[in-house]
């Protein structure tokens, strides 16, 4: 393939030692923004935030900066 990986992939290789602030996990309808201390799961009807042990957080605060960056990155592929 002649195209650079940035044309069809996000971020860095999975097997590098680089640190990450967040990453995106997605399926056909939902997605999650995974951060070191929490996971924000965006569902078709809303969202939920889970801690590093994947337990539901009772009174969550949306990680606006991470979500904004993830949405910007996903918009490269969903136009």
C-alpha cells in the first residue's frame, strides 16, 4: 500500500511503547473513549462512565477535552 497509515488509521501502533491520553474503541453503533482512569461509553440512547475497574460511576463528569478530540478524530472516517 502506498498510502501512509494516517490515511486509514488513528494514533500509533498497538505494539509501541508510546503513552496515550485516550483511545477509541468502536463497533457498528456505539463507541467508547478509553482513558487510563475511566471509560466513557457512548450508546445510541445516551452514555455511561465507568472507572478503571469498569464499575459504573454514579455521578460522572464528562471528559469534554477527550470526547472532543475523539469526535474530531472519528470525523476523519465518518463523513
